């Protein structure tokens, strides 16, 4: 499908609704861009903000960095996710191994465990007010197919040398009691966290701006060309409010990366996700508030994510199957579209039923005003055919770098990927990033997937 800039009139997530007083939300929205900068970061989500933070930490002057954002600050996937920092403990191992081999698959999962600890350390060391809660999460198996597939995945991960000491397994009645899901057949418990991603990213943006970084919002980058003047920086970046000459351009645009890097048009694709916020009644409030997070899995394309916030609000990520005609206005989840301006009522109804089931609420008692479904929003994630992000220098466009394509798992990856990218920009080797080798951007990797393979993956 044709690449796109972010839609201007997107839905507001629960995170956006609760951070409207952020002082840099609309920074420089009506001012022309500066004529030049040394480092230009495109995207103000966690990836872009943390890249700026790491550049400064490694010695770059804040004044030499400019961040461009197409909409308001933190308006992309970071501001629209489900609030999880939820490492994949084992479940994705067979899929990763089939594409990248068992060693790389093990490294992918190990990297996500590192990210959880990195975020925890960052929030603690900087006393970041972002509703961070270190907790546990469950893979809840709700069909025999999922029970069997999960057991097989865990065994394969362990056989490949994966550490499973942090994973606890519960079956039957134990699974029901531990998860509080009455239809659970089995469950796998492991460490995770929840947080307010908007507040976390805004804290990082505030910190870098205080150190001299320039932030331009409502100012999409619309084209990047090589500068014809050798005495200037390497690239001209055209925006809606002027042209910026930059030595280094860093793409932190996730699903939108192909708009400025056309060779990625068949590799990074958009996919719409949908979030729902519920205000619980008696059974899930007060001392009975849900303290853990979960994935409720009925099938490979039928699942719900569950997150419990510090204030008691419960978030559900809705489930559905991919639409057969995603470009005809269908607002179902998994649609291949850049449209995040509305939401699917059908998916909201499914999520509401699942919430009632989780609450063990037959729905016969009328809700008090303010209870039940409180808000619905959509977001666009960037998916890749090999299910992992792109990190590194863009071959053939030296001086341009990328950190994108997180497949809906950015909060479990960016806190190693962005620092790793900065090491590469500073001339260090891939080995020094500590990242799985399969994450590295290469033309060979992009060209590896034929159109038919891409369709089978997406």
C-alpha cells in the first residue's frame, strides 16, 4: 500500500487525555524550522526521545539536535499503546526461530528481559513520575490449541538454552485462582511492568529540551534529499515550514518510515490496533483491584491484552481478524491502514464482553454512571515480515539511520535499540550494541523477502 504521513485528526488515547498540560505538546507549531542542524531526529516517541537523550549522554551538545514531529508531541505509537512493558518470556520463540534460527530467537527474548530492567532502572534513577508498576504478567491459555502450543514453545526455548527460571507454570484450578480467570486451562507467569508511556516519553523530552534540544511539532518531514552543496550538511529535509540542512538524519517514525525511505515500502507496513479503558465495579476495585497484567489467548488471531493501572483503570487491547478489504474504510483491528481517526464498535463490543467475563459480571446489574467502558482509541504499529525491528545505518543513504518497525513491541525493545543505535552513530561496532544481530538494517535483509513472503507474514 502507499506510504503515508500520520493522519492529522487522530483519536486521543487515554495517555493523551491525561497529559494535555504538557508544556511542549505543541512546541514551535507555527514557527519556521531552523536552516540547519547537526543531528535531525524524525519522530518524538520513545525511540526519538531516547535517541536524543543518549546522544547527549555520550557527549553531543543538545543545541546540535533537532526533533521533528508531524503532529503533537508523543502522538504516535508510544502515545497509543496499552501501557505494557511486557517481555515475551517464551511464546514467540518458535516463530522467531523459524525465520532467524534458534540462537537469534533466544537473543531476541533475552533482549526483552534486559529492556524491562533498563526501564525500571531508568525510572528509578531519575525518579520519573510515570505510574510505573513492576509486577507480574500471565500468558493465559483458554483453548486446548493454545495450551499445547504454549507448552511446546516453552520446551523448545528451554532446549535452545533459554533461561526459564523466571517463568512459573500453573494448570487447572491453580491457573484459575492465580489469574482470576475462571476459564483458564493453564497459565505462565513472568516479570513485567505497566506504566504511563506518555508521561515517560514526555519526561525524556522535557529533559533533553532543558539541555538545548530543539523540538518542532505539527511539522511533518515530507522529503529527504542529498544536499547539492558539499559545504553544507549531507541532507536537505523538507518540511511544511521550511528546509533543514542536516549532517545526520535519524528515522524514528516506526510505521511511517517508508514515507521518507521508499525502499521500505514493502517491508514496514502499518497495522491498526485498538485500546479500551474500563472503570471497574465492585469485583475488580478496591482491595480486589487487579494487580497483574495478562494476555488472554483463545487462538493465534483471537486474544486480548489486559493491563491494570495504578488508579484501578483496566485496559484491554481488543482482538479480531485481519480484514479482507483494509483500504475500504474498515475499522477492524489488524487492518493494514494508516487511519487512526476512528475505531471499530464491533471490537469495542467484543472487548466489553471480555471485560464482563473477567469481572465475572453477568451484566444483569445496571452500571453506575461512570462504570464500564470509559474510552476507546486506535493506533498504528509498524510490522515487518520477519517480526523484528530495523536498527542501524541505511545502506546507500549514508548519514541516515533508522530505529523503527517494532511490531507492537516497542516498549519491550526501544530501551536497548535506541542506545544501541547511538553507539553505531558514534562509530562503535554492532557487537558493542549488545543487540541481536538479526536486528541490523541491511539491504540483503530487506531484499530477502519477496512479495509473496511478505503477504504470508502480514
